[in-house]
């Protein structure tokens, strides 16, 4: 996509950029980390999403004539800075964990190494893209987990906060596990499956419900999901649907991808009664789809506690708006400044312990249980640290460093997570199809222990610091506290 989002930034990024430009000695090469502090929805993990749009954003990062004219008109930028912007191009390095990866709080999801005014400019857009799409992907993964293998479809476009949220949200939902979206534009842009049935207005536009069902089945015999709750679900809707299915069978039409959709009422009771009625007539393979303000908690309740006979789920408002947690909370913090060819670590202090940042040039090493290939922990360490799977490996909790765990050689495997997106301003990332990213995300979710995926009080995956990084952090904290 060739969309230019260069002015998708906060004004203070540009005013700081000009200040760095004016003070050449302050425009050092720096490292910024993008990370988040807490999993959304009380989840045990989150899913990284939006990386490919960030790549598109950086690839198209330039000031067009209309941008320059607008900035001139603000009367706050000097001519020499405006002249610099006319030929601006990002020249730094960007590393990220792969899109679709499971991720955990406080680890650097993106690492930007660039002159500080370049790194400062991209902060707002990077967070805007990463925060929204990671939020929706994580919400979708929770809903799909609750559905226990049933297909979950994203139907939220009309309730999304604008076209971009609806379209990129649909992409994120599919990466998170949804099998399809109703959003046709998202289907075109990202080559993801699109699905849909019909509205109550289709039924109401006919003289009777049966005629509406009959005509729809004639048009779409291989995708015939009939909405049965317009008038009376059990007395009218389901019987009329069964009548149409019978006629299709008698006409020799192979019944596939067919069934009913419930959009109101007691979904557990109605689905069980509808299942009984369909089975009695020999339609035991008919889909029973449900919608109506569903979220992961209601889906789990319907399946596990209420015994609903629903086999397909359409989710809208609660997914596309992430209704119970509408923001992700990713942040972008300075981690190091280059002096005399070396990176000097920087740290942000706060009265809130969880807001104290991790300093330095870092990377993430994921540690897996060798037997089950499940995540044991993530280790944040300095970029030049090397570890050997053939040696014992001791981890400690950075908040309570006396708590230690030693992994014995041969019982674990290591994987370095971050990959380069840009090197010296050149894109080195190879783009992937959205469905390929979805497949990777599903494999990533399989590396979580089931206890870490439960919806309530999930097991915590620990993110530890290496001893070297921990010591640097403590040293900086002591120096800053003087």
C-alpha cells in the first residue's frame, strides 16, 4: 500500500525534531524501544500485530509538497528545517518480533536505532498502528480459544470506530484466529476470506418467510445459512428453513455449507431445540451459527456451562472495539544514546515501579521446554550476550531476584526473537500473506501452556532479565537516586 502517513504524528514530535536539527550535537544515534506494560483483558499473553503496516509506513515516509506547505503555514518551523524535510528519508535500523508472535509485557517488541530526530518522528504512528492491531488480534485469539475449534467470523465493521479501525481490525482479527470477515474491503486488500449471510430486511421484504428462504437458497445453494429469528425462531424460522432444505435435497442439490443463524433470544435453549428439530429431519450436519453481542466469556459460558449446540460464531462489537479494554497501552522509550561509538544505557524513572524502563541495547531470547516445545520464559538480555543450550541456565525474577530457577542442559531450547525490518534505511523485510501470518500465529499460540490461555487468572509467563542487564539497571537506579 502506498499511503503516506508522514503527518500522522503529534506536533511535539516535529517541534522536538526541529530542536534536534538546530542542535546538531544533540542529534545522536539512539535506541528507542516500543513495548507494553500489561496484557489486555486480563490475558496471559498478547499477539503482536501491525508490523507489516509499520513497514509500509516507513517505506512511504516522506514529506510531500502539500505537507511542506501545511507545515510552513503553521509559522513555527524555520526555513532551513523545512528545506531539510523536503528531502527527508529514514536512515536507521528497525528490529521487531515477527508479526503474529505471542508476546509479553515489558519486552521490546520493536527496537529503533536511528538519529534521534528520525526516531522521534515515527513514534506516534508506530504506536498507533501497533497498539490497535495487537489489541484486536489478542481479543480475537481469546474468542477463538473460547470457541474450542468452532469457526469464529469477524462481523464488526459497522460498529468499528471508523473505516481504518474496521479494515485493519478485520485483518488483525483474522491473524488472531478468526476464519473470515464480513468486510469486503479487508478481503480485497489483505486476501483474507469473506463471509456473510443475510439481514432480517431480506426476510421482511418478502410476503412470507418461506419465500425469502426459498429465493436465497436458489441464489446461494452452496452457502445457504438462513437467519431464522425474524418472526418466531422455533415456530416459524426453523420449520421454514427445514422445508427449504428438504426441497433442496429432493431436487438433488448437494447440501454443503448450509444451516441456520440465530441472532437473538436465549441462544443456548434455541440452539438445542433447533439442533433437535434439524436432526429429526436428517440434517444433522447443518451448521447452527450464532451472533448477538458475543464475547469470549459468553461464548465460553454457552459452550461449557449451558450446553449450546452452536457450531459457528459471528462476533462484532465486542471484538472490533475491544469493548472491555479499548486501549493496548504500548509505549516508546529511549533506551540508549551513542557516545564515542558506544551505546550508553538510559533509564526512565517513575514513582510506579512498573513504569521504570529497561536500559541498553537489548534483544529477546525465548526459552522453550524441549520435550513439549512450550514457552518456559522470555529473557531480555544485552544484544551481545550469547547463551548455550548445552549448559545449565539460571533465571531469576528481576522484581524478586532471590527467586531463581535453573534449567538443566538438554532440557530447553533457545530462540532469538527479533528480526530486522530496516537496515541503514533499507527495507530488508520480506512481506507475507495475511493468512500465512495467521498460520504462524496459530503455531505461536500452540507454544503456550493451556494454563496461560485460560480466560480468567491465567498462568503468568515470566519475562526475566539477564544478570548483566539487571546489574546495569540497578547501577543506573542507584546513580539516579543520588
